C-alpha cells in the first residue's frame, strides 16, 4: 500500500536541531525520536522536547506493531542511567522530557524501581522541565504503579494502542485492554493531580464505533489526555496497514474527544504517543 502525500515530511534541519542531535548522540542514550524514525523529530527537538527509552533496547513483549528488539530477557540495567539522563537534559536545555521504556517482565519489579529513579533524577531544583512517564503495564502490579505515582511526574501515560476487538491481533498476549484501563484508572484514583494520558493508533481495520467505544472507556477510566495517530508499518515483518486515514478523520475524532470532555487531545496522521499535548488543550 502506497503512503499518501499527507504522510510525507521534510527532513529536519536547523542549527538548534543539529546541536541537540549531536549532544544526545554523544550522551550514548537511546531516544525514541531517532530509533523509531519519528516524523515529528524536527518539530519536537526545535521546541525542546525529547523522548528517552530507558532500561535497555530489548523488550520482553512481542507486540506486532512495534520495531523494538524482542527477547525473553532484557539487558542489564545501567545504574548510572538516571544520572546520564539528567546530565543530557541539562546540557541540551530540554523543556519537556518523556521517559518511556521497554517492558521488563524478566525483572522482579518489572523495572519500576529503576524507572522511578530516572524520574527522580530529573526532579532537581535547578531543572525547570515538565516530565512525562510513558509506562508499561508492570503486569498490573499496584506496588510498581505506586512507585511511579510517588515520583509525581507531571503526566503518567500508558497506551491502550487499539480497540478492544483488535487487542489480540496487535498487542502481546500479556497485555490487555481491561488491564490497561485498570492501570490508568488506578493512577488517576490514587493521584488525581497527576495528568493521565493514553494513545490510539488507527489503520488496523477498526471501525468508527469501535474507536468511539474505546474513547468512552478511556474517559470512564479518568484519562485526561488523548493522542491519536496513524499506524505506520515499521518493516514487512510487522502488521500490515489496513487503511491510511485522511486528516479529516483525525479531525473528526479530535472533535469527538473534545465533546467528551477530555482535557487535551492531539490527533493527526503523524501524531505519536509521546507528542507534547500542552499546546492542544480544549
């Protein structure tokens, strides 16, 4: 299936972008912006936003949309990773930092303790940034989720990815629609002041009714912020794109989300889950 014109973007340029790219490359840290070939990298980096993927490059889940390397066991955790991220953020003058991670089902706490340390490293008095933690489900373990809550990031995000009907086709069997809703609901119940966020990809063959039901379920779980984007197939070994939806469809869902009363929504073909929502309120 040929990609439509609205999915084509110009290569990022500019002095600020080049300086940030060099600094992040020199740090040796993994940014999702680069590893996932995010189409928004130029826009985000120019505005001082970046997403770091922590806890290694091997994921213990096998979601069929994701290009991250898979394995039964991840890499050893780097005890210096929290400090390295803090240094990189200071040196690059970032304003909005997203921390996400591979799934680490091979670890006793699924990596929650390490994730929490990375967040704490960014909460220093001399660091004027907003922090978003894009977390895995931690197998629904409330002690792991509480570790995230206790660090008080500005946003805790967890992606439901697709509709209930398509979960088994798209996500790893250990993930789950109801589990994701429970994770989001628990976070909002325990800490109403932390914004919660979730993301949907379109193009797997979902119907309008399926999408709207999912949005209603997310609203009922107390989610504040929604992002909606087009699924793009990473390689021929991943799920096929069933449909490229035009920008008007994403605008339609944006209006529906606003009507439902969510705090903020970002919806468009090139939108990714870590997209900064702060300028999209209402």
